C-alpha cells in the first residue's frame, strides 16, 4: 500500500499537485486499486486533529473540486484500466500538461521509427484546457474562461539510432520517448531555416503542420496534424516550384551495442550516464496483441422491478475487425458480439471480455466490469 496526503498548496508554492509512485516488485502482473479522496472541509479538520503537524491546514473544499489524474507509465507497465472511456461526467483521454500544453509551445507526439501506422502508447493525447492565467509572484493565478487548445501540434518519430545510450535494439542503441520525438521535429525546423534563413518561426511551424502526413484512424488529439515530413516541410518553405532532395553520402552507420558499449569522444560523461542508467538489452518489439475496452456499460448498480434485469454492453478494441469472447461470472469464455445484451439475476456479477484480432492474437488482460442487480425500492 502507498499513499500521499501532504498539503501542497502553501502560499510559497501555489502548486496543487501530488505525485504518487508505485513499483510492482513481483515477477507477475498485479491488480492495483487506486482511490483518490476529494476531501471536504470536515475531512480536513479531522486530518488535522489526527495529525498535529497539520494543524492550520484544513485543505477544505466544497467536496467536488475539478481533478485531473495522469498515469505516467514511463513507456510501459499498465495493460488495462477499469474505466477506459468517458462516462458519468468524467473525461478520459487528455493527458498533456505543463509546458507542452502552453499556447506558444509546439507539442510533439511520438511515433515509433519502425512504423508510421500509430503513435507510441505513451504519447500523451490532447486537447489541453486552461482554467487559470499565469502565476505572478506569490499571488494565486486568476481564473479565466476555459480555453481549449488543440494539442499535440504534430508528431515525429522516436527510437532514433545513436552511438551510446537508450535501449539496445537489434544491436543498435535507440532512444525512445516524446523526449526523442521533439528533437526530430526541431531538426526538421533547422533544415527549413537552413534552406530559407529569412523564414519566421510561424512559417516554419506552419510548413511542418501543412505537410505532415495523416495517420488514420488516429485524429488530431493523438497526432495533431500528423507525422512530420522533412522533405515536404523544406519544400514548402522554399516554395511550390522548389523540390527537396535527399542527402547523398555514406550516411550514419550506428555502432554495434550487443558486445560492448562504444566509446564516444566524451568518455567520462558516457561512463557516468551508463553507470547511473545502465541500458537494458531488449528484443525488437514483438507483435502487439489487441487491447480490449468497454464502449458502453450499465451503471454499477442496476435496479429492476423483476427478478432479472436487462443490461447492454458495447465492446471495443484498438484493432479494427476484432472479435470478442465473454465470460459471465464463473462461466467459460464464449464468443459474443460487439454489442452484447444479457439478462442478469439479482446479485453481483462480473463480465470479462477479450479481443481477438485477425492474426489470432488474443488480449491476455481481459477488460473487466463489475455490477450488481438490485430490486427497485
């Protein structure tokens, strides 16, 4: 069990943010329950009474403050969640925050280098909504009318080959993450400015966004205008009559990382980085099984005037053309349609669903929904 309940809205900080970390130290997957208590004034007083060091910090509110929760997985970890889609007033999806969500910033999503078919699972989605203006001095930020910004602006590849750090994939060091994708977009901007030094920042960004390649079925909230096209962006800066030619020459031949790490010119810096973050040798990304989620489900408490209640579910997957199998309570898995209608007895029930793709891959972590049927009083 882990918990965080430290007061963090002091006059000096003005940062209503809490960060809680948890590591699975076992060798197998774990089911984790996370509860977030939006405490009201009475609860704040109780906390202070039980913890003398919190005296004077009630942390009170009306009991229903707006809350944003971001699951930062550092690239991997969580295979499924209980609430993957928006429902009941809760919005699921937008996770971009901080400087990447600023109006003046170019927010860049990540697409793996080995495919242009989908963004990385850890690439945050938009849009971004601002509710407060900037903080000036020690004064709290002023509330503003909600301002929604389209984010990310575009996407670029990650997993670029380099000489000494990241993950050893197929005997090549590769650096993954949006931290790798953003420099790729910046490098294209440098090529644009090299081709046309008088171009403004707005023109450079506009060329990238207009020439970016769409990644269907992913929309603007996932990849913005699409995947950056270096040739297209440079050609746009030079004018419609110009063309961008690929570079000639031997190109970059990344060293083999499978035997011993190569030594770059800055040997001392490399040794410190590797000592602090030893890269893990990994195999090339395997074929990804489909992911399962609920598009629609009944409330957790389903009330009826009869001995059975009708419940309607709709299932979804991140792969088109997927089929589904369902398991109701203790029964075995059976084939079921994407729109499933069942009649359930009074009492608790558990519905588990697995997606199957056309290649025969099966989601090993079923989507799970728990509900109860009760007599209407």
